[in-house]
């Protein structure tokens, strides 16, 4: 959990100082966003450590609770249709969907919205070259199963 002090005071999205930590990954401040700085250092050490390459990190998955949609799904990187990586990037979400009806592949979105360019999944993809970067969303309101 990267937002323990915010959760303690009842905020599921913002820190104790009122910042949305998932929009601070591009340029986090050590005093205001220490957990974001720590996770970026951990990822940097993994990617650029001894004998490491970005390809050695299979995926970066940022887990969130979603306030509107049901079930679970991911937001993933935007890759052009003509790219050889287009289907490769969708394999992990597709495999999860094959395993459980609680994961809805058709609810997944694979694009970079302007408002999310400072979010963990986009920054980790761009700064560290980790190919499979996802925000895994789980509904705060339950799920529909195959009988609904």
C-alpha cells in the first residue's frame, strides 16, 4: 500500500496532504510523496541493477479500487494496431479473463489519456521501458457473475 496515511484518515484516493499519489509518478517530491519515490527507486534498482534489462521485469501492476464499474479489469498501455506489440500487450489481461468471470476483458482500456500521463503505469512504461504496465482495477461495489 502506497497511501497508508491517507487511508488512515479515510481517503482512498488522496494522501494526507491531499495529493492523488497516482498522479505524482512523473516528478514525485520526497517530502510530500515518499512512497512514490521509494517505489520508483525499487523499480529503478530492478531494471538497472546488476545484469538487468527492462525486459527482465515481466509486468508492473498498480492495483486500485474502482468507484463506478463492476468486476475487475485493467487499464493498459496504448500500442498502435499495426505494431507487433499490440497483441503481446493484451495477453496478460486475456489470460486473466479466461480464468475468472470476475475479470472483464471487454471493460479493459488500452490508451493514454492526457489526464493520466503522470500515473504509475504510464511513467513506468516510458521511464523504465517496462512493457506490460497495467492499472488493475477492482470494483468497490462487487461484481456481476456469469449468471447475471
